[in-house]
């Protein structure tokens, strides 16, 4: 006698007002009698055609599992898990091996997704019942109701894909419902730089009136260090004598240990800070942007710079100083490979796209030296 009976549809005689389910039987290990296992079909599927399509998908999945040795009495049937519980379990697992900042990003996307589930009265839906059609409805909601930009919408899709890939890997489901969602076309990412007038305004005010903020600006401009890395930068990572800054993997966005060569103009200013006299374990930018033992949030830096810049009518963002430094290095004749390494880009194409704003037309030198006919 077979240990199981393949799945089939129980459709309540075709009554769409009632809940349909796909059922299969498996021999109970103690009674040696068949036990019925049910997988309910979502009532959000309101047409016969939609329910039959879901039925075929469920039957194929169940029969494949049974054929490959699945035993509901020996293995937890994860496909029946409530979707929100599965998402929370996956997020908790991610937190054991990824950076807190990355986990926070995933949590933010999951929270938005769960809010939508509640809005659609789907907060109790099982993971097996969440399909491609519902995934597409979520994306449509982002574009039509929330009116998010294409780039933001694509970010949601890519993060949801990653989350549901984890669920596939952990055998909650066999297919990723976000896999077939097509990404939307995006405009080229805008790269803004400070004008000479804005740089002059910055240099005339910050060194004298806000020296610690000015130091932050110099780190971003000269060394292309991200604000999230700056707040985790300890004194011991800065080797002024050899002109190097070490960015450990645990604080780097690239997840690799990086070494940044300090440009000469900035190294002179760093020497005047006498960092060797400070506790090497101190964060360079702690409370009030002074060296200390407390790690602050990147937003604290942004808040202080925004407030100080408002005093002089400057409306540029801090991170645009990184764009400015790279662009000015390009215009001064720096090799693009050197710029790539300095920016810590993984490939040259990223750097070329990044610098398009600075090299969108021919140079004066090209025009002046163009050969005469």
C-alpha cells in the first residue's frame, strides 16, 4: 500500500462562495490509516479560472514533494506557515550574519509590504497562497496609489525578490512570486557637484565657524568616505604618517577591507590634529562631532551640516562633495582607473557612469588641439 495519495481538488461542487482546498492523504505512523491534509485556496481568487489555475500549481507542488519523499509527519510543512511569520523568521535569521544597517533596510521594506497585506485583508494569508498575481498587485499599488518613482519601485521588487529567495532556500515555497516581476525603466542617476561659487562659500564659512563640520567635508571630498563609514571610523584606522586610512570590512559598504590613500593637501591638515595623542579606540566623530567613545548615527552629521549650511544659504548635500572631488580630479587629468580605486567602485563601468556629468562634452584641450584639415 502506498504511503500517500496524490493531491486533488475539493471545490465544494463549484460553489465560489465557499472555500476550496486541495487535499492529499498520508498514512498516519501510529494508526496506519490515511490522514487528510488540506491546503486552502485563497478566497481573493474570485473566478473559477483563477482558482483552477492555483489548483494546478498546488497539485504539482504537492505531488512533486510527495514523489521526492516528503512526509508531513516527519517534516514541518512550512508552506502552511502564515506569510508574516515566515518573513519575521527570515529577517531574524538575516540578522545573524548581515550588518545591522542591512537588516534595518530589509525590515523597512518588509514593514511596508506587511502594511499593504493588512490593507488588502491578507495579513493571515499562508505563504503558499501568496502568488505572482498578488506580488504584481503590490507593485501596482506602489506605482498607482503610492506614486513612487520607478527607481524606488525597482528597489522594492529587488528587495522582495531577495527576501522570498531566502524563503525558497529554506523550503517554505518552491517558487519566488517576485521572480517574474519586470523592472521598470529608470532615468540615469543624477550626479550633482558643487559649483566654484558654492565651494568658495563653503571654504569661507566652515573652517572658521564650524571646524569639525569642515573636517567632515574634507573627509568626504578628499577621501570619498561615506557618512555611514565616517561615524564608525576610529582613530586607530587613520595612519597619518604613511598617508593611509584603513576601512575595515565590518564598517565598509563594500564589505571588504579597503585602504584609502590620503591626498597630499588633506594629509597636511590631518597632521595638525595630533591624532596620535588621542585614544586610538575613540571614534573620530562622536558627540558634537568631537572624538569620543559613543558612536553616533549618520543622520546626526547630516543634521548639523544642513543647519550650518542654512546660515549661509547653501543648499547642497554633504555627499555631493564626493561627486565634486571625483569630477575635479577627472578634469585635472587624473587617470580614471585611479579614480575608480579611490572611489572603491567594483568595476570601471560604475565609475564611468558616475562621471558622465563631468565628461558629457569635449574638453577645451580637445578643441584647441583638433588637427587642421
